[in-house]
DNA sequence: GACAAATGGTACCTATCTGGTATCATTACT
DNA sequence: AGTAATGATACCAGATAGGTACCATTTGTC
């Protein structure tokens, strides 16, 4: 079970690379070379980041992506939200149905506490922090 | 993403029920009635618990299951280990391959810290604790 | 205007994981 | 012998994650 999934991880790397790049515009081709990923896959991630307002894009010749926000304003949690639909560690085991046991679920409260900690930690991480410690 | 999966959750409920039961031996039929689960499915979980030495079983007429350990000696983490193969929140995103980025992975360290906390919390939970707070 | 270089959008595929079923063999008591 | 229980194991199905394919659109250069 992974806390951080591929899309999120790739997004982080991509953003860090763009942030560190000299270029005005970074293209998918550049990212492919740097991150060693299939370009179509990378592109989809970039598009999602663009839609989310994290990147700005320019089409056509010499086009590409650049940051739309300062690294310090991009939070890991945003990316998790975007690519993983957020975190819900206590998601009830009775999918689709209303849980008949939530009230009596012996572990729910405990897991909720853990989840709170995890969220607090994650919310403290932004991309500027990750840049430094790399 | 669920921290606790169905098998684990059911196992907890089953064990708590057996622990609270007056009967010498609790059968799958009893559990089915109590937990409202398909019996074959429940049975497989019970068998796994038996193999793991958490339950003792008796076959044949009036057979069933009973605890092989005191609730205080059964840890939630054991069940997670048993049914979910443990927890590895930092599992590298590059499956099957050796990760070429682990050294430079910007989020690995952070997630590792979170994982440590989660493990510590989970390791402190045993079934006796869960019985009380229910 | 034609062409090439780039992204936008969307539908689809595939492997793995999770949850659950089915079947038959074995044991134990009456 | 018969019945009530577990042991063992193979199988199936839906959901999720990871990844691909395809075509449309925009932008700059010649
Ligand atoms: S089952 Fe609904 S919360 Fe544990
Ligand atoms: S990729 Fe191997 S740890 Fe982040």
C-alpha cells in the first residue's frame, strides 16, 4: 500500500525539475529525457497540473510548461488530492453500502487518530521544502 | 486507500466476538449470524487465524474455534501482517525494478517518518485494548 | 499558406490487488 | 453410517493503478 502513488511522485519530480530549470518553457520532451518516463504518460500528468492551475502552458512551436505558482505555494497534499483523490485511511470497509457497523467499529477511532497525524504531516510539505532537502 | 482492509477488520470482529462469547467453541455459523458475512469467506479468515496460531480449532460435531492466546497478546499489527502482508507506505514507485531514484527521491524520507509513526501507533494496539473501548 | 512542433482532450487497455466463491477432503461425535 | 463441523486449495470478479493511442488544436517559422 503506497501513501504516494506514481502520478503524484512523478508530478513532484516534474515540478522540481521545472523549478530548477533555466529554460523559460520546459517541454514534455525535456521531462522525458530527465525523468525517463514514457512521454504520453508524462504529458497527461502535465495536463492535469495545468488544469489544476499549478502549471501554465504554451502550445505550439517552442511551447511547454512553466510554474504558475511559487514552489512554496504548491503543497504535496494538493498533488495527492489531485492524483489520488485525497487520503481516506478510514474508508469504511463496507463499500457502497452505508456501514452498519461504524458506530461499533472497534478500530475506526484509532485509525482516525493516525489519519489526522498523517494529514498534518503531509500538509506541512510544500515543494520549496522538497527542493531544499534534495 | 485503506489502512485496514476487510480481512483484517473481519478478523478483529471475529476475535472480539469469540473472546466475549460464553461458548467453549464458536462455529463459523455463529460468526456468520453475528457478523453478517458469507460463511465460506468467514471460514477462510478463521482458517488463516488458526494457521497463524491465534485460534485453536476443533473439527467435527460441536467443533469450532476458540482463542489460542489472550486478547492482550494478539496485536492488530499481527493481523495486518497476516492479511495484508504488512505495511510499507514507502514502497518504491518503480515496481519490479531496482529504483534508480531512491537516493534522490525527494519525498521518501518524509514518508518514512510518517510510516514510523503509523507503525508505532499500530503496534500499541492489541485486542484487549479494543475490547475495552468498544 | 504549408509545415512542424508543441499541448489539449479523451477513450481505451492491462496488470495487479482486493474481496469473495466453490469444491472436495478430513475429522469427530452420536 | 450419518451428520456437523473444519482443512485445503483453486478459482472468479470487480475495483484500482498504471499506462497507451489517437486525434484535435494552437503557435511559430519558412
Ligand atoms: S466498518 Fe464502517 S468503520 Fe469499521
Ligand atoms: S522512487 Fe524509489 S523512493 Fe521515491
